[in-house]
C-alpha cells in the first residue's frame, strides 16, 4: 500500500504535468502539512516538469505532422 507521503508527492508531480495551478497549490500545501521535506517536494515538481515537457514535445511532433501532411486529427 502506498503511504500518504508518497501519494502527495505523486499528486504534486501529476498536478504539474497537468498544468493544474489549483491542484499544485493544494498538494504542495498538503505536503507541507505532512512535514514532507522541501527537497522531496521539489523533486516531485521536477518529475512533473519532465513529464510535461515530454508530452509537449510529442504534441509538437504530432501537430507538425498533421499540418505538414494536411491530416485530420
């Protein structure tokens, strides 16, 4: 079973990758209330940024292909 600390860190990363501002604020606040170390919070944020960046790169590739080949989504 995943403990509450790990769940909050996962939620922070997921919130960052989803670009959900209220979610990030909520989950960082929850993490601090659980006394999760600021370094661990930052690591979760960094993972979320990596996921978001990877997804954005894949979307950019798809969009350039769709536009270049005049394809429908």
